[in-house]
């Protein structure tokens, strides 16, 4: 699953022709570097690859002031088919990322419970902070909009999904704390 390609094609389809710098600004505005791991350097590489594959095509070159000329691209019909395929892959499949937390817990040294407890406490604090940030960001998006006049229902649903995942992570922390505390006295 190539999230960089999915986001780039999605931005072209939704916002029309753009150059690499505009695409980078869009990714920064959406904060896709945070929630999708998209990096600015990967955008220009992906643009070259997509152009070579016929998923996007150059429509013109612009030069503003002393800035170097910029090539404006638009999505092609092949790019729209690729976008549909990538969207289907992204939505239809379960998360396929490795679970670093599970690996860390499996190989945690039983003789170091205080170290593990401290690490889990820091993780819980980070999840709580992220949950607060997500809720505020979603509320702001609903109130003010991002690149559009208002946050779409699907964009709001994506934010809410992230909030629910963070809430589930906090619930897991509660269960984990109980497991680590050992059997309760009756």
C-alpha cells in the first residue's frame, strides 16, 4: 500500500492541477506527515514515478518571479483508476503494520517491572495527549474547515476513527495495568 501515491492522486483528483510545491503545502496543511508518514522528499520522487507511469501528466510550466519554473501536473484517467484501486486497498484491508508495542511487551524482561511500568506510563500519557489533540483538531476542522469551506463528513469520520483508536489504546492500558498488578485478593 503506497500511502504517498494515494494521497497525491487524491489531492490531484479533489483539488485539480498543481505543482510539487503546492502538493507539499497540501500535505503539510492536512498534517499527513503525522498521520500517514508522508515526507516532503517522497512527494517529488512519487511525482516523477507517477508521471513516468502515466498516472499524472504535465499540463504547463509556470515561473513566478525568480523562482525556478514549476511543472503543473493533473491526474489522468489511468491515475483515477489507480486512485480507485489504492482507495479500495486502503479501506478494505485491516492494518498491516508491524506492532512494535506487542514485540516490546513479548520481550520485556520480567525482572524489570519498574522499567516497563515507566515506559507504559509514558506511552499512556502520549496516547492521552494525542487523543486530546485529535479531538481539538477535528472540532477545529468542523468549525473552520481545512482546505475546503468545511470539514466533510468523511474527513470528520477519519478524525473520529483516530480518536476511537486512541480511546481503545487507553482501555488496553487499563487492562494491562490490571494484568501487571497480578491476581486480586479475594
